[in-house]
C-alpha cells in the first residue's frame, strides 16, 4: 500500500498541463479584455462630457470678466 502508483500516465499529465496553461492564458486574455473595455468606456465618457466642460469653463470665464469689469467701473466710475 505504500507504493501508490499515480493513475495518470505521463501522456495524460502532459495533456492536463497543456490544458491548465491554456486556461491560464485564457484567463489572462479575459482580464486584459476587461481592462481595455473599462478604458474604452472611460474614454467614451470623457469624449461625451468634453463639450459640457468647455461650455462651463467659458461661462466661468465670462462671469470672471464680468466681475472684473464691474469692479473696474466701480473703482474708476463716478
């Protein structure tokens, strides 16, 4: 009973090893695809929000110029 012989032949062990390696490679590929998909979604979101960012920045700049003009008129005005 001390001599427990493995029921797997060397050929079968080799096939199992290939299957395990293929599975690991597949899992790495899927993880990479998920990462790329997340990056693509982020870029798409940023692309859709860019016009709003420009519009809000323009409005903030306009308000700053308006405030500076009002202060200038108040200081130099009658």
